[in-house]
C-alpha cells in the first residue's frame, strides 16, 4: 500500500533503464445494502454491521460476462463524461474475452430519440478520456493521501487521525471559507434596519447620527424621488449549467448541493432532463423543439418564441440541463397520478421543485426579450438619512418574464416607517453554498461532478458548518487547525526542497493554491485532448511529492501501521461480542 519504490497508494511504480511507468491496481468493491458501508475484497458479510445483504462487483461482472458470451455485440452506455468513459473502459476489458464485438455509445438524455441516435453512432472507447480520468483519480489520491498522512504526523492531531483529511481541491476551498470568516470578523459595523409598512426594509450605516434621530423616524412618511429612469431590452438568461443550477437551488429552494445532485441523477435516470453534469449552455435542435411545442400549446402566441442555440461549437455533444418533454411540474404530477406516465423512482416535492426550476429557466431561454423601465429611486427618511435603490421600476413588455419573472422594486406610495432596529453586522458577508460553487466554477477548480462532493466532504469532516437561519458557511476550530497546520507543514517541506530544486519547491507550494489546482485541471484537460502524455503528468507530480513521501514512509512503518492494527483489533473484539463482522488493515487503508 505504501512502498515509495514499488507501490504508492494503490498505484504500482515500475521503473527500468531510467523510464518510470505508473499502473493503478484495483480490487473488488462491495457495498452493504443495510448500512451503506463500502469495502474491498471478496467477502459476503459487511465488515461494519455483519449483514449478509451485500452486493459485490464480482457478481455484477459475472452476470455481464455470462450475457456477453451469449450475444454478438456489447454496447456500453455509461455516463457521457470522463468518469463514465473510464468505467466503460474497465467493463470493456472485463468482457473482452467473452464478446465478439464491443462498442461504446453515448447519450445525453434517456429518451427514445437520443437512444436511437446513440445506436446509430457507436464508437470505440476514447482512450484519451480514460487517461485523463486516470490522472485525475491518481493525483487526487496521491495529493489527498499524502497531505492527510502529513496531518496525522502532528502531535495535536494523532489521537483522531482517521477523521481528518486534506485534498487537492478541498484545501483551497477551505482556505476561502477561513479567509472570508477572518474578513467578516474584522469588518463589523453598527447598522440601523428601517422596517417599512410595505414589508420592505433598508439597512444603513450609523454614520455618527445620534440614536434619537434614528428612533424619531418611526411613524414618519417616506418621501420618494426618482433619480433616473430609462427603458431597455432585457435578454433572458441562458439555460442551466451544473454550477448555475446548484447555485440557484441552494439560494432559492435551500436544498443542499449533495441532495440536489442526487435529485438531478434521479430526474436524469427517469428520462425527464438531459445529463446534469455539464458546463455547457448549448441547446440541441431537439431541445429547441421542446420549447417551441410548449410555447405553442401554453401561450398560442408564437411571437414569444425566439430560438437560441446558446453555447458554442467547441462544446461538442455536451448540452445544457433542460427538460426532455414540453411539460411543467404540475402536468408531470397529473400524469403520474393518472399513471399516464410511470417512473422507476418515487418523487418528492423537492423533485418537482427542482424540475420546475430547470423547466422555467430553459423555456425562458427560448423566448423573446423583455422590455423594462430601469432606474434609481431615492428614499428620503430625514435630511441626513437617505437611501438609493436601483432596479426594475416597471415591466413594459414581459417577453420571457411571463414564465421567468424578475423582481421589480416595490411601490413606496404612502409608506411609513414602522420600526427602527439597531444591529452590529459585517460589511463582508459570509459565503453560502451557492457562492462557493460559483467561485469554484469561476476560479476553474473542481468539475461539475465534484462541486457538491467537495463541500460535502468539508461538512462531514467537521471543518465547516452552516448557520441555522441565514444558511451561511463558517469554519469550525477543527477546520482552521487543519488548514493552518497543513499550510505550515507544506511550507516547511518546500523550504527543505528549495535547497535541491527551487522549481520543485514552488510546485509543491502550488498544490495548496488556487492557481496550482487550476493549472493541474488544465493539464488534465490537455491529456483528455491528447496533447500531453498522462505518464509525464504523473511523473511530474510524483517528483514534487517525493521528499514528503520518503519522510512519510518512515512514519508509516513506525507509527501508522501499529495505530491501524490497534484500531482494527479493538473494532474486531467489539464486533465479536456483538456477533458482527470484522475488518482487516487493508479495508481501512483502501
């Protein structure tokens, strides 16, 4: 598991005549259907709860091999991304001895037309995609395990080392949250919230105005003055990408990103939306027809329809997240109730809410622009207390807003001040989930498939937490300790490495920076396009980590293995008393 010269975190290192090759090693995976524990090895009992209700990948492979021996051709239709390509590659290797012909097909929606199109266009496995996914998995494992083991060496962390981890993307993201929290604490100011009779409120800084003046506003009528106004044409927003959808669902429906991704997977598998892991806004001709049919049936006014392909040619087959049928969430509910449509999954209110969000945004993207009056108004509470608001004053022609309305500024005619509240707040707000996801996308770190997972890891490790009422993210003591300890230790190793090779030292530092993580993502993109040899990328990473790895190998033998053995023995002794299963060292390491 950890031999720097032969095996590094499940990757065999083969070297001869100055040439090094990196070969990943695999084992059979199993999952317990009762407790959800994932484990390695050919065992029929769960190592956590002792249940025999387990599924082994070897059973699935056996069934596939049996089917493969009875047919002329195998079509592999795993997900249309790099991860799906790698899974397809593994399946193809396993079935090769049994099948006469193996092809790869790809579709972006579970619909008859997409399926027919896929059947008409079979292809081989895209090896560049497979290599890119290999690099991603290996680098994530190398960096994550190396940095995690680096943390476990620290005296103040040793006792609970298995509950701590670090990662290539999660570390910079944790850094953002900690930095924002520091800014939040440093920028506290006194603010007055003025609550108005129309339900609106404004917040204004104290600005040395006496408390008596603020309190005297209660009951006073608010004067309103239009500072400027102009008419403009407002285009609809593009259809959803993964990042934009996660951002809106978090902000508007207050659903956690991991739960949203599960709901999207179920909507996709039910054939209701296109593939949900995408950074493309492109709309296919089939998608445009879905919008056209809905607008014709719903509004009867085709002047509202304005087709747009969005995206660009470089985005290839990838499409935005859109509905596959011209039906709203309400129509979908009715069709399920009357059994006009039967789905394999029982939907909840959240499924319908997420679907409706996707549907409205997509239909709006295919409609004509709105005409609005935009401007700035000034609310005058007192000669010294004024506040300006900018936004939409009026909607002249709704266009796409008939289905996807934007907020307009409230009316302030005959409005009075109901109450004035004094609070201490920060000028720098804390992040929420949607803002972190948006920042990951903007900074170019992570992938549509990993945005939610990265945040989920930070929550599960106890590094961050969400405030109960405002849904804001703040770091916990554990997260701050882990981040600062890791930064300090990486810098210590970088200084040692600097004496031998300054370039390698800078690369090591870059592993915990946004820039370094972004550059690594670009390298992986080059591998996927066939521009860079994936073995070369792995060699560069291995060289940078080598000093830490050699140091860790001594620690691993001296302290970590004995610690794992103690934990395993304790766990097994407890389970024997309860009649449950047992675990081995390899399970914990794997």
